[in-house]
C-alpha cells in the first residue's frame, strides 16, 4: 500500500493484496458434486482513494473523497468463486 501527495492539494492512497489459502476439505460444484479433494482459494483485492481537503474558514474544513475497489476470489469450489467491486463518494467535516 502507499500514500502520495498530488498537485493542487489532492492526496491518494492505494493498496493491493494477494493471498492463497488451501483448505482441508474438498471442493464442490453448485450441484453438490465433489470436484477436487481439497479446496484452494486465490484472493486478490485492490483499492484506491483520492481526496482533497478544502479550508472553509479558519476553524472549519471539508474533506471530499472518491474511492473504488475490486475483489476477486478464484476458488476451485464454485460457491466460493466470486468477484465484485464498487465506488463510493465521501464528505467529511473538520473543526
């Protein structure tokens, strides 16, 4: 993961994560048939945020941020094989 200051007062933060996890039990398809003697998941996720703090007055500020993420869990067990992602917008107030 890292953080970086950008021009015009913007900040960014990002992270990437990988993991591989073996399981002691078998893997199945969605009909309940065994497909492998042991389940294995390979997990990947990444996220990034960009934000900027705006000074409104000497004692008040507003922080705006935009974030996004992706996730992928590659599994030989169909129920646990998934992917997804999302975006969010945030507003914060500082006093």
